C-alpha cells in the first residue's frame, strides 16, 4: 500500500512497535510508503525481509541518505531516533542534542524499549497465547505485575513532575513509544484506570491527529474486538507455536 511517495519505506504490521514508528512519521509530517508484512504467513522470515531486518521482526525501515546510500534500519526505538535525528530540525517531537531534556527523553525511550515493551509483551503472551498443557501461573503473575510496576513508575513520574508529557512541555518520541504499548495494555491484563495520571496522559495523546493517523497504519484494526475474537487468538497461538518450533531447530 502506498501511503505517500517518498524514499522512506516502512515495513510494518498493526503492532505496538509498528505504531511507534508510524506515529513518529505522522507527527513529523513526513512522506513515506507503507508495506504491510503478513506475519500470519511468516513473511517476516522470508529472505527479502531478513535482508532488511536480520532479526525477522517488524517494524523495519529503509531510506536513502544524502550521499545516495540506502540505509536499512530495524528496532523501533532505533528507527525513532534516526527519524528525529535526521528530520526533526524544528524539534516537533524532540529536544536539541546536549540539553537536559534531550538526555531525559533518551532515558524514557530506553525505559520503554528495555522495560515496558519486553515485560508487557510477555504478559500478552501468557495472558492470551499460552497452551493449557504448559505451566503458566508464575510466569503470568511475574510479567503482568512487573508491567503494572512499570506503569506505576510512569504514573508516579507524571505526578511528581506535574507535566502533561514524560519530558518537559511537549510530546516526544518517548511519549509515542510508551503510548503505543499503553494502547494494548488491556490485552496484557492491565487496566490503565489503575494509574489515573497515565490514563489522562493516554487520553490526551489519543486526541492528536498524528496519533490517530499512525494507529491506522498499515490498516486500522479494533484491538478491543480482536481481543474477543477466539479465531484470531487461536491463529496467533498456532503461529507463535510454529515460530517456537522453528527457533528450536535453529
């Protein structure tokens, strides 16, 4: 699907990490082309995609540097940093390098990439896709409670700073990264209403046009409906099981 014409090509699927990049692109007002990766058929494991992202995950992004070199990027946080480094000269969603707010933005961006994403991702797995023949009680409690602890950290931070955003007085890539995972928190057994400041922060960001547009890339889906779709959950469960079996072989 062509979103707009540009050297930037986003390879993605309707996942929180994919939304981190599409929202960043929309908030920056950049032109880009979107190519949906069919994870149901394991397209992310095909040679053409592995040439872009050797880890076989979405999202990935290609662009052309000023010297004509094509760059292939993967890992959502790395892609976000690239986009603001190269294209956010007006500092729409970033702060100038060398400033305190710049370094704090990086801290919260890494907090999401190293904490919220991995913990909540595992909580999602054990909440929705674990097989009944496998032990899961300890793992489920571990990952859900750790995810709740991380969101409580965000909630406390927002209250202590008395700000509408994670850093300073404007939305940054750190907010975008955290928001994309807050958007599927319910899917991981987490109720954002437990964290009132996070809930207000989430509601506020949800009203931004760039966020609404980014969440519809590559296709608009209702996560609430999918969470109740037993056939969808079973397909994903089988896809995950097959992926685990392939990983064991390797």
